[in-house]
C-alpha cells in the first residue's frame, strides 16, 4: 500500500491500516505516518472495546 493521505486513513479498512502500520514498523522508520496510523487504530479499538482502567493508566501509543 502506498503512503496513506490523511483523508484516506480515516476511510481505510482496519486490515489496510494494520498492514501499513506493520510495514512502517518493519522499516524501523519513526515518522508522522506511524503516529497517525497508531492514533487511528487506537481510536477504533477504544470505540469497539472501550478503554479499561488498566490500559488507560499505561502508555496510550502502540508505537511507544
């Protein structure tokens, strides 16, 4: 998948987001796209499953 634009990230499927996040993580690159993907995926997980107190107390970012 090519680099996702801001508007494409919100409309991308969960699978596309996770695949792109995996690709970027494997490259070892620390960039804005990684942070953006992480935030969108995290937001979708919180929407779907809620945010338990144990998770809320820990680091918010999966990229951290």
